[in-house]
C-alpha cells in the first residue's frame, strides 16, 4: 500500500495494517504464541520465538516507524525499557550529554546505572547550544534531548544539536513523548533515535505501559534490534494491540488537548496566585519562536508554580476534576507533583538547582471541556487564598 501522499491523520488509520490480508479483519490479530513451528532443521521461518519477533508487536513497530518517518521501530515493555536499551548502544568509557531537567527515571538510569558501567555523563541546559558545545569531551558519543523538557518545558533546538553531534560523530537521542509524531518529528530534523513512553499520548487511555523507539537508518536498526533481543524487555502482544488502538485516535485527542492547554495555561498565567507558567505555547516563553519553528504546536502538557508549597497543597486538596497521579497524556486531565512523583528519583538539591521546586505542578490536559477545568481551578485557587491570610 503506497502511503506517501497521505496526511498524518489519515496514516493513523490507513497503513499496511489497516486490515488483515488473510481474512479482511479491520483489527490487527493478537498472536499470543510464544514459539512457532519450523519446517526443517536448517531454514527457520520469519518467526521462531516471540521475544525475537512477533507479528502483533511487529505491526506496531512498523506503524510507529512510518509515523516518525524512520526506517525501523522497536516496541518495549515500558518507556524506561526503551530508553535503557537504547543507552546500551554506548560502551564503557563513553560520555553522554543529557538535558538538565530530564525525566526522573532517565536521571536515575544515567546517574545510578550507566555510571556503574563507566559511562560518564554531563547534565546541560540545552536551551543554549554553547552550553552543549562546552560540555563536549573527547569521549562524547551521544547527546540526549528532551524537548519540551519534563517538567519545565524548556525547548531545545533539535536540528542545532544534531549538527553539533554529527561534527563529533555522536548519536542524538530525542525523547518525543510530550509531542508525539503528530506534532514533532525529530528524525526529519537530523536525530538518530526517537524514544517514547507510549504509556502516554500514543496509547492515551491510562490502561497500558509501553515504550517505543524509532531509528533513522538500517545500520542503527540492526544494532538496536540486537539489543532488544538480547535484553528481552519486549512489549507483550495485548499491550501492543492497545497501543495500536490508541494510535487511531491520536490526532483528534491531541488536537482537543492542545486547544484546552492553551486556554488553561493562559488563565493560570493571569492568576495572582500563580508565579509562573512554563508552556512554550505562550508568547512569554523564552523559546516560543523556536517551538513554532520545529513543531506544529507546543503540546498538551505544561507546568506552573504557585506562590508557595502551602498554596499548592491547598490547591491539590480542593480541585475535583483532574486525576492527581503520576503519568500524563491520557483522556482524563492529570495533575502531577514532580517533586514527589516524576522526579522523586532526583535528590532535593538537584531538583532545586534545576528549578523543580516544591511549589511546582505539572498538568496534562485531557478531553474534558476546558471551561469546566477552569471553573474547578478558579474555585480551588479561591479557597487557597485563605492560606495567605492564616
């Protein structure tokens, strides 16, 4: 099926897996088999053991590769499984440069696991490319980007970083979880590997844990495929099917959530109890222009700082609509507390140094009417005012 002329939203539905070629079913079959019968001793078929390859997982891998405009996709048991396996492309003695306010799980992997294997790291504020250049060492073999970053929504010039990486023959990793290929395609900007927690927007319903990786060339695909098979942290077939089901509605979900985010972020930015809103879709954001240049929009996640921790706690106690939980990118709006949730793996001093304060909240807008959320927030903030007078 030729798909080059289709728009992204059409490709979500009309791809090589729109129906089963054997019987016409319009849903990818879930192949639970762990092993596959072989016809002779010397020549095995395409599938032999489901850790190495499975038709259901393979369908998802092909779909995400197409959506990210890469050559090969890989599905893992979680976002961290995808990230950790991709990091194993590095070797002892290598050095990696990492976004400063990276996701807490990635911070933990870099500082407490890679360091045990003599892989060095430097955390850098990547909003300034000069900072990245200054961090380069003779053994720098990779640059790892989150953009927009989690949880401060800092924006990194993907193409600029990729140019720097190519000059030193280093790989560029981009965590594209916040924006998805619906809004941003790092491989087209020069990145080598795109990573996703597919638990978030790609599946979108808070009912699956999954990770995805996409690479831009067959040589890198062979290396990452070897690691995927070696480590074996592959995505189960039921979960692969759930991600594929979620992908079908990605465009409409993102469209609604982005519009809601713009409205809610603007409301909070004007509220007297809110010190700052971190959202690259606001003109006040320092990388507002860059975000518009390299992505279709600023996404559906932002963070905001309240006047102090007491007001934050009062606000959380009084809001009624958002789910107060870890994770993001779901049909329901999710409110998170990075200091105790997504970035709990960071020591207090490291969080404070990065600006991840105890008065910071992160919001992922869902599919509710944004006016209802604003009403809910208005009431909660009004009650929080009492904290200032006590």
